[in-house]
């Protein structure tokens, strides 16, 4: 047997709209996270290339 909250609103259009709003926000958050990952990966590639160029110039010697 499940407990029910007597003060919870009944299912209806308002809940469906809220659910659609939450799904839209979730998609937007996911897209932003994907963009952040792509930016971070690009920066990491740039740092790697810079490090390799520096090492090739002899800057990596001690």
C-alpha cells in the first residue's frame, strides 16, 4: 500500500505543464554541460600542443 499526501495537488494540466518545464530545463542543462565539456577538451588539447611545442624547442630540458 502506498501513502498518499492529502495536500498534494491532483494530476492535471498544471502538473503536465510543470513536467514539460522540468524536461526543458533538464535538456538545457545537459546541452550546457556538453558545451562545457567540449570547451574543456579543446583547452586540454591546446595545452598539450603548447607543451609539445615547448618541449620540441628544447624548453623542457632541466
